[in-house]
């Protein structure tokens, strides 16, 4: 089934990996934003995201991003940080008896990092299409 315009893939869960263990977060609906508490963080840990496929309810995407230090990120005139990180995207059937498969050619995943003053305030991830 081919789609001219793929729909928005809603992220349903994010695993945030810390050296001392991990925690999960639920991204905001329609934006996939996960916000950090308090003043934010200078180091965004490794994250794994689970996405629904807008065009195929039997498929789920898993995206993985490396950890990144944002304390030295390029800042805008008001100290704001906006940077983008590419990740690794996997595509799988929700039915565990079916084999996983590669994403469609042209599909990828990006994480947008936002913050200010050398601290990340939030991240959002999106499945991208060429």
C-alpha cells in the first residue's frame, strides 16, 4: 500500500537511559515533545522512542538516539539552543511472531533539541520522509 503523503507518527513511549538505570516518559500528543524538569539538562542521555505508524496500525517504529552534550551547543542571540540529531530507525510488526523489517527507503528519524543557557529543556522526535 503506497501513500503519497505519510501521516504524522505519534510517539507513544520514550525510554531515557541513565548510567544508573532508565526511566520512561510519555511524549505529548501531536508534538512528541518530552520536557525536562526544572532547569533542564546539559547532557541529553541516550533515548529510545516507540512510534505508531499513521498509515498501518500493525506496524511500530523504534528510533534510537545517542546521548549528546548540549552545554557547548551553538546558541542564538537570546541564548536559545535548537539543534537536530539523526538517529537509527527500525520498523517492526506489532505481532511478535512476525519478523522485523527495514524502514521504507527515504524514511529516517530526527530528534529536535530545544533549550537555552547551555541546558536542554525538551526534545521531540519525528519519523521523516524524503
